[in-house]
C-alpha cells in the first residue's frame, strides 16, 4: 500500500511492505519515481535516516527545479546559497525567497540538511555525475577533543570527515525541562490510570514517547530475577518493532529475540516502584482482557477502544493535561530532558551513568546537551551574588 504525504510538485511517498517495514522515496507529480533521489534513499533503506533524509532532500530538489539547476551543473556555492536560504549564516546574495511562510531551519535541522546534501552529491559523484563537486564536499579535518573522547582510549584517525555545508562554530543545546512540580500537577489532572501510568513512566523511565507506545506486555519484566537473566532488578526491554499496528517505533535498534516466550536483548531500562504500581493499577482496572495485540497502551474510548494507542494520542493527552494544570504545552520529550538532567546531577556529573540510564548512544551527546551548570542551582546563584556584591 502506498500513501502520498505531500501533494505539491515533487513529494515524499511512504511505501508499506507486506513484512511491516516501511520505506520512503520521492516521486514526480505524475507518480513516477525520482530516479536519482530513489537510488540515494535506497542506501538508507531500513533506517530511520531514510525518512528524515527524504523530507530534507525533497525540499532541496524543489529548489533545484525552481532555479533550473541540473545535478551535473550544481556548484558548491549553489549549495552554500541554498543553506543560507533555509537558515544558515552565509555572506552572499541569496536570490529569491524560498519556503515562504515557513520558519528557517534551526541548528540541528541545518546540520541534518548539510549531511543529507553531502551524502546525496557524494552518491552522485560515485556514479560519475559532478565529480568535481564531490571532491570539494569530501574534505577532512583534524580530530577534535570530542572525537577523541568518543573513541576507545583516545585513539582516532589523523583526519576526520568534514562537511563544508555544516553550521560553523561550537554549539551547546539547552533542552526544555518540565516546570517545577509538573509531575505532581499532571498526576492530579489526568483522567485515567493509563494516563497516570504514562506520566509516571515518562518521568521515572526517561523513555521516548515512541519507545513507550511501542512496548508490548512481554517486554516488561517487573519482578526481581526475571527469566531473561539480564538484569536482577525490575526492568523492561525496549525493542525496535517496525511492524507495530500503532506505528510506534523505538529509535534504538539493539538486537533482540524471543526465546521460550521470554524477551532478551534490546535496550534494557530499570523500572521504579512507582512505575510498577501504576502499571498494575492500569492493568487491573482498564486494560481490556480481550485485547489480542499484546501491546501495553490501548485506546480507552470510542469505536477503536481496546486498539493500540498511537504516540500522537499520548502527545495530545499530555498537551490537554498541561493546559488544564496551567503548565502550558507539555511535550513528552521534556520528561526525558528532566530525567537525564536529574540523573546527571545525582551521579555527580558521571556521563556514563546518565548515558546508560537514558539510553543515549554516546556520552558525548549527554555532555553536549546536559553537561552544563543549571543557572537556577543554589551554588550558581550564590556565586553570582558574591560577584555582584549582594548577600541573601
């Protein structure tokens, strides 16, 4: 089954396979494949990167069509101009406005777009198209301190890949945390045991919303010394299942399997007593006995009651609850930010503990996002007031 997602000029198209896997490609208005884009996206088939790259690439291809630029005539300066049009800081005339009415890309989006464009044109160069541009994009740089920390015992290559289209300068992200007391206010506001479990599991587990909505009952080992033998304490296994009926997918793709009805592998995350309590409250009071899909979260009302609950439903529930609790718009990922920051503080800045507790791929990512002082910390406040000559 094929569904059109964007109806204008070139468009991204999702292809659903019989196996449950989904692929992404780009097609012309009449429905034929964009051959060059499809060949490039096939390289990333089966990965989350394919969908992301498809949306960034289709925007660039539309711009090429408007500028009447062919793949064999595109120059590095053209790509730099395009990056400037979508939000990067470049010093050159940009030409006519592009993406009118849409916000410029942020820092993270610009980095992703730069990676997508570099990969696409290097792929073209490998096929003999615009080899000169490929050589300019295929640059190197000296390894940085972050590169050395990411490598084993500091041993890295003498040169690292570089991208001339990537945003310049250092960057430290500042995540949006939950307001103080948000968990308690939300638990008082939500209307069901399922929703209380969602708030508790997001707050205590640091789960992504796709991970939570993608859990199956067999993934939960909520007693000590479970049969999997991989963790003595109560825990759960986050398993990447692209065929979930609610389209919830875990971002991490650790290998996992089921042996004699027991799940092993995946991303193992510890479970708090509050998470166990909220689970049994939900299971004994609201979970339908006739549900045959085996997924943890289900819809409670309407014609689809009992069916797996999609991540968009959880997001909307939290958004409504946040407004009722006068917290503003509450997003699921804010729980993850608050969880990781709290673990980092409790572990005295140990990045490895925070990385494993949150399921991050790299401790360097934890350091970049959370490894900075909290400007509301009492010690930070005291130090500033001392400099300002104030006392409290």
